[in-house]
C-alpha cells in the first residue's frame, strides 16, 4: 500500500512541477524583455527630444539674433555706406576701401563676441555682396547673376527680398567657404518701411557637432545620426560610427535608407527595435527636425541595450534546472511523509466512528484514502446534524439578541414599542431623555398620550391609514413632554409581524426637529428681508406692492411709490469704511419706518436705495406731504460710531394709476423720477412725468450706442495747440475726444461724457484716450515736430481707480516718451471729491515726472487750502472769465488775481477760450504764460494739428513740467 501511493505521487509531482515553473519563467522573461525594450525606447526618445530641442533652440536663437540685428542702426549704416561706395566704383574704389575698414572692425568684433557665426554678409537691393567679414570668394559678386547664383545663399536672398521675411537655408556645401557645410539666415534690411537690402549670418556645422558627438546615455555602441533629404536621396550630414568620412558625402536612395531614417524624413516621430544603416539590429528613436528639415535617429545596438534580459534569461534557466533537481529530491521525502499520516488516519477514523467527535477527514478516493473518507463521513453526518448545528444556532441567536438590545438602548433616537392594541410595553433611554417619561410612567398606556392637541386630526388619521395599508408611516407630529411643553418631532412608525404574518407590535422612533424648524423659519425670513436693516427686500416688496395695488383697484384709491437714494453715500462708504456706511443705512431705515404708517411698506432694494409704498391714498397732495416729511427726517445729521455725517435724500415718486398700473412700471418710473431729482441738484423730490421716461429711454439708448462705439472704434481725438503768450511759439497740444457716430455724425462731449461717467464706460474710453494721445505724440516726434508735450483730461473715475500712475508709466515706456512729455488735467471739483486720495495719486504721478494741471480753474470749489497742497504745475483759467474781460471789470479782476496768485505759488497759467487780440493783449499785460483758443486754432484732427506745428516750427518751444516749476526750452 505504501509503495503504490508513494510511487504514484512521486511520478505525478516530477511530471507536473517543472512544467508550470518553466511556463512562469518564460512568461516572466518575456515580460521583462518587453519592459526593458520599452524603457530603452523611452530613454532614447527622451534623449532624442532633448537633442532635437537643443538643435531647434540653437536655430531659433540664431533667428532671434538676425531679427535683433535687422533693427540696428549700424547694420543700415554699413549697407548704406558700403553699398553706395561699391555701386560708385566697385571694391577697388578708394571710397569703398576707406569705408570698409571701420565696418570690418566692428563686425569682426561682433563675430568674436558672438562666436556662433563664421561670417556676416551684407547684400544691397541689386544682389551685390558689398561686405563680408570673412572676405571669401562671394564678396563683390552678384547673387542674382554671379557665379554663386545657384547657391543656397542666393536662393534665400531671392525669397527674402520677395517675401520680406527671415529665411533660413539649411546646411549644405558652400563653394566660397571651401565647400564646407554652411547654413545661412537671411533677413531684409528695412528703411522707412521699404527694403533696401539684406544681410546674411553664416554659421558652420561645427556648432552643432557637440549635440551629435555627445554619446551620454548611449553606451558603447550608441550614436546620433543626422541626414537631410535631397531629391530622392538621403544625404548623411554628421559623422557615422559605421562608415568613415560620411558627413555630407555618403548618400543613399531614400527607399534604401534604414527604416528609422525613412520615418524621420517623412516627418514622423517614434521608437522601436529595427535595422540600421549597416543592417544591425538596434533600438532607436527618430525625430524630424523642422528647423533644419533633417531627420534624426538616436540608436544603440540591441545586443548592448537588451543585455540585461539575455543575462537574466541565462541565469533563470540555470536556476530552473537546479530548482527542478532540488524539487525532485524534496518530492521524494514529501511523498514519504504523506504515506505515514495516512496509516495514522486509518486508526483515527476507527476511533472517530466509535464516538470520538474530535476526528476529521475529507478525502474521497477508491484507494486507502477512500476507506478513511467513508468512515469519516458516516460520523461527520451525525455530528453536523446534531451537535454542531445546534451550537451554531444558539450562538447566533444569542449574539443577535444581545446586539438588538444594545442598539435599542444605546440608540440616539427615542424608540417606543407597543403591543398590537397600541399599549406601550417598552421605551429606551433616549425616549426618557426626550420625553421626560420613564418606562414605569408609560407602561401599559396608549401611545396617543404623547401626541399634542396641536397636531391636526387629519394627520393622525393619515398615520393609522398608512400603517394599515402600507405597514409604515413617516411624518411630523407635535408631541407633549411630561412637563407639558410641546415640540415638533419627526416620527417613523411601523407594524411588526410574527413568522405567520400576524400583527404583534408597533415600533416608533422620534427625532426632535425644533432646531430644524427654527432654521427653516430663519431661511424664510432671510429670503424676504434685507439682512442688514431687516426691511423687506425687493422680492417681498414686489409681493406687497401687488397686494396694495389689488386693494387700490377694489377701493378706487391711489398708491404712491417713492424711490429714495441717499446722496453722497458712496463717498462716505469709500472714505470712512463699510462699517460706517452700514451704520448709516441702518439709521436711515429706522427713520423711514418711524415716518410712515404701519400699513405702509418700507423696503431696501440694495446699496443706498430704499423704496416706500404708501397705500390707501385719497388725496395726491398727501403724497407730497409725506415726501417733505421724509426729506426733513432723512436730512438731519447722523452720528455713526463717533462720526457726524450728513446725507440728504433724492426722492422719485410715481402714483397709481396715473403713472402705471403694475408694480414693475411704477418702480421703473419712480426710479426715473429719482434720477431727475439727482439731476436737479439732489436733496429734493420729483414726481414722474412722461418726459422723464423719454429721457430715461434716450439715456439707455445712448449708453448702448456708447458701448457699440467703443467696440467699433468710433471715437477720434482732436487736438488744440497751446502757444506762448507771444502767439508765435507752440508749447504743446491738448487732446480732446470726439465721437464720430455713424448715423448722427459728430456727437459733442457734453452729450456722451456724463453718461460715460455714470455707467463706468469712461474707464475704457479714458484709457483709450491716454494710449492714443501717447501714440500720436510719439508719431509726431518721429516725424520731426519737435519736443512738444501732450495734455490729456483725466476723469474722476480714472483718478479714483488704483493703478493710474502705473498705467501712465507703462504707456510712457511703451511709446518711448519722457514723463515730462505728458500733462494730465483734472478739474477743481474732481480734486475736492476725495482730496486726500486725490493728493496721494497726484503726488505719485508728480514723482514720476508727469506734469499736472487744474482745468477750468475758478468754476469749482476754488479751495485755496487744498490748492496749495495739490502737487500741480499749471492752472488753466476757464474761458468763461476770459470771454468778457474787455467789458466786465469783475472778470478782468478775477483773471488778474488768478494769474498773480498762480505766480506766487510758482505755477504757470494757461488762459482758455482766447478768441480776440484784445483778450490776448490784456492777458499779456497781466503776465499770463500760455494761451489756448480759437484766436490760434480750433480743435482739429491730428494731420491739421501737425501742419499748425510745422508752420510755426521756426519759433517752436517745448514746455516740460518739473518739480521746481515750468521750464521752457527753445529749439529750431
């Protein structure tokens, strides 16, 4: 028996064990070799990308050099001087020889510093090579008709002059350089927008040699192969490890080239294991170099690259042989160890059959093990059917009951169990904590005792109907605690049945939802009320206004809608902070509520906008009385957090049914009336009229057209000259924006500037004016109009915007202007809106060197205390004073006093609106510095303004603001 089992086990083990081991080894080795091949391809691909980037970067850097050189004055000077000398007498002409020395020294030094180029050639517009640092055979030849007209340089020159673009000719043999491989970058030389020649940068292949010869990461057999396609052939352009002296000499037909190079020449990129140009299996990665129009292959012999896989394969098979031998020996001893336990198990099975329940066996065979299995199975059946099954059931039921009891008592939800008659039989600890009742308090009592009388009867009926039909119910009930307090709960209740489906119990859980109810009520309140003031919000107002209108229709009464906007609120909010502004709004809301009836509605729409709805109005006169009362209350001083504040209301009023029959129309018309109140000077109330609606519609239309005008570039600048008091010397130009409307023609600034200010469109418009003014001044300076300055008006919104000084500095740098070339003008009123902030912004501009002026002086606040603090250079006397200086002594006195005051403050003065010589003479007598007006020129387009400057060029001056005053410099 022993020998039969041992013999069969040993033979089976030896036959089966080596096979899976060999299969596993084969799969592992195949996977390892595949992974190794992928890793090598990935490494070569990374290396190929790096080399391709190095070559592309090198060519791109050289192109950048060419573009930079094309902008230099020295290059144009070289072409101009040597071109003229060459065309006058050729290379032997004394003028050419004399001029060559200086230019040759300069460009030789450039080549020595750059070290990237072999030669720099300058070609005139006729194709003559008029200059060459290397002085090779192409110097003095004509690239269009000469001996080198078929060279790559000549081809690139033709294409450059034809397309006026930078052209690159890839490396190829160049006869003037001894047939050495050379590449050229050819760039046109422009003057006044027209090409009058070109230059070429020649660089040799040796600058790319380190990229090719660097074998880092390529082992002993790796190399980088470069080739370019010439017709149907492939010319190798770098040394080859397998072919001697191959660079630019060895070429083969494209279809005979190695497959990686064919792929690279086709513009493809990839990697894999293939045959190379000497038919050796290699691992390669290939790329196309668009900058050179070359193909590149980075490769390494497969034998070297996959050597780790070969070594591992040899080691694995050797190890597998050794392991098989060891396994055979171990199998012999293993089989022997099995036979002995079998004999022991035979004895154990007899004991198990006689009642030893600790014996186990699970073998089913027809031999010796089968005898043990049959004896074991007879006894195992008795054990499993009695003892084991019973113990398992008892243990499971005990654990289940223990878990259920623990969950029941430790649940955070209050749980109640009642019998089929709804008599309470058990409650958990959470129930006692929630309801206040102990188990004894509620034992054998109807669970209905917990339901408060506040619970609707139909909900209780729905509870029992749902339990009857569906077996469960969920919903909200009002429950009553032991202390009599009532609270909302979320109840889940279900029927419990026994195994036969008979109803035995009810179980219910209770969750206190008091906090949820409070949160829901808070959300409902927030949805309909303003969070800051507690007043109804716009949505709530709409509903209540609709209700008031419905009642007014039924009772034939009136309803008044008052739109209230607090004047100067934004200034207070921005200056003192949002917490002060919020405090002011809260006080406004309190005063509004205390000024109207409880039946009226006070709402906050947002910001500083409020609305009052007066309902059940019989007499329209009463509306004005309420409006006056509101104005009187809201105009009283406010004290917020220690700050004494003054903010008056502007009120617009619309009345139902005269001004609208629905809430939307009444609110819109009240809004229009409020804007009319603002326009009338603020701190007043205005009733709505149809004319106001038309004005609002017109304003909206103008705003839309303004946006389109900005988008479609409909705005232009006109310029009015500023001249010295003598009237002969031009000192600068003032830029004035005009709107060339496609339908309405020229729209005056007085029409669109206020709308632009109000809507914020003044910011993009003002920025465009600044940039266009700088651009035009730069153009005038380039055209030779002299050292003029440009005056630009700055809006209030621009002045309040952070970053104005940085934007001005950016524009000056972009257009190559000095800070003194620009003069910014602001009005007195603008400066006084937020004086501290204005002074800070103006000081930063002044520190940058920008000249500053007060425009329309005398028409605003004329605050001398702030005037002396403003870092300005110039006062512009408003034309309204200049107009009548010959007939009105008061105007004459104002002009004289203003000029004297300005000079005392070391400020220059410009008089605006000068139209007559008599006005000019009077202003000259008073010492006025500069004049501006129709006496000299009205605002005109840029071309006419330039003509005015050129007409006075022999007398022109430039005026530039500095920190120590206004300095004028004459020029011819």
